[in-house]
């Protein structure tokens, strides 16, 4: 039987394409896809939050908030800050509650001399050295310690605690057969590893002593700082209204959000609890705890009308409002913003540091929720950019693809080229002319 020969397979050769046409089509397709994806993503990240902000009724004029408590909870129906808005909050979260109040007075102190300031730090919970009471780590503890489930922080240098009753002492050691302190909890008074739990009632005051008050007639508290000086007069900022001068025999004292020493005097922002202290209340030196006590208990107000540096209670709008970083309670930057936010705004005074005090925004229709960040102008600008840029790119890329569909063709040689006006190419026209010429020649021959 004859053998059948295999038909040779012809290799298809794709001719080189026009790089400008191919590049344009690829770029337009990619731009159209990315723009469409961006519009879907931005609808959740920008458009919907912006529309809610426009309709929220929140005023752009900030008021003041003071942190009252920060709670870590496993039931997160809301959280003060989350790192990713597109995912539902899961696990534990931090909920910050604040007191909402109107702004205090801005004061200017003129011709101030003999100035001094002192910072009274409490315990930095994040950076403080921690002792884990296992494996003999706590066998030499000496001083006052604040312990939680066997994790102890030394507070001896920061606080002076006065107490009467203590529990039976425990010898801290990790060796077998001896009592361990891995479950130590609460305030502990230790001496070379022997610790006794301090029972209530007790009083722990910050060791911020030797604050110089001699020849000082102005005392301003600002968080953990104390500013003292000898000033001639005090005005309401931006006016000539004098509220106090050195001829008074009293000492002016107030609590202010921000204090700045300038070339024209001391500028204090958001001052509340303005009081006049008799000089007999203070000696040459005092401590921070006593000054804080005087600022809230003295009944001699700076102004009888209670309008200049008034008591904080007179300015109160709402108690226990929920604080969120923004209206969504989350950010999408993935730069650990929430960690810094919770550290700064979650200061509720439980560590004996000053409570967080900061500007915030609220709506008169809903005082139960306040936000730390709110800027309608910036929100409108972001909404405009996020709407225009991807929309324009999507429309332009789609129109370009439609134009390419109508103007680009693929020839018999599998090569893309722009269509020519007037029909076929020159080669077909030449063949047509030749055929006409041949036809004419045949007629001539037949005539002969």
C-alpha cells in the first residue's frame, strides 16, 4: 500500500504591528478598566462619606472636648477609630467618651517677668519598664508598683501614695516550692521582692513638688504643665478690655488649652476655671496636686458675670458623647493613624496624667456623637477631584477605543492600519486599470 505523505504545516508569521496603534489601544483599555474600578472603590471611600458630611449639619466652628473615659470592649457596635473602612470591625475596639463644651476665653497677659514653667509627668504606660513576675524577675522589687495580672510598672518616682491597710505580704520568686507573684494585681508596696497589696482607701499624688510660686501673681495650668509669672495686666485677646492688673492683691489662676510666650506677652487660648487666689493660700513652693485642687474648688471667680474664663460646668453642652476620628470612625491610609489617635485622644486620667483636651466638631441636632476631624472645604475638594478625574479618564479612554474601532482595520496580512478614504488600496486600483487596458486591446484585435 502506498504511504501517505504528511502535509507540511506552514508556520504562521505575525507581521510586526504599528506600535503607536497597539500602544494606544492597550493604554485606553487599561485606563478604562482602572477608572471603572476606581469609581466603584471611591463610591464607598469618598462619595458616600462626603454626601453624609454635607447632610450632617456639623458646624465647622470647633468646640472643645475633654476625654472622660476610654473603654476597650469586645462588643464593637461602634469604635472611635478603625484602620480600614471597607472591612467590618472585628475583635476588640476602643471607645472614647468625652465631655462636650463651648470654648473658653482667649487671654493676653502683658509685661510679664520672672517667668517659670514646670512639667509634671505621670506614668508613660507605653514606654515605662514593665516587670513580668515570673522566673525571679520580681524577686528584688522595691517601691510602689501598679500591677495587672503579674505585669508591674514602677510608679515610685512619679507618685507618692498614702495608705493604711495592706494585705498579707507575698514573697515574689519563681523557684519551685515558693509563692509566685504571676497573678499580682492592683497597687503593691514592695520591699526586696516582698510585696503587700495596698487596700482602699489610699491616695496617690504626683511627685511634682517644689513649684516656685514666690513673687508670682499669674498661674496658668495647661495639661501637665504649669506656667508662672509676674504680670502687670491681663486683657481679653484682641480687645482693650482689662480684666485684671497687678494692683489686685490676689493671684490670677486659670486652666488653658494652649499657652505661648510671645514678644508682646503671654497668649493663652481657651481659658476656663478662672479664679482669684488669696496670696495666703500659697507659700514659696507648692505642688501640682494642690494647684489642680485650687483651680476647681476656689469660689472667687475671675468675673462676676461668669463670662470671662468661666467655670467648665457653665460651658457644658453634653456629657459622655461618643468620640470618633471622623464621621465614619475609620481611616483608609493604613499608616497606623489610629494607634497615634487613641494614644493622644484616649487620655482619660486613669494613669494620673492630664486628661485629653482638644478641639472637636458636633451637630446641634445630635450631641451624642462628636468627631475630631471635620473640614467641609477639604471634603468638597476631595469629592470633586475623586469624581472628575476617574470620570474624565473613563470617558476619554472609551471614546478613544470607539474611534480606534472606526478608523483601524486589520488587513489580509494580519496587520493593523488606519483606513484610507476612498475605498480600496492602490494595488487593487492598479489591477482594475490593467484589466480595463487588456479588454480594450482585445476589442481592437477583433476589429482587425
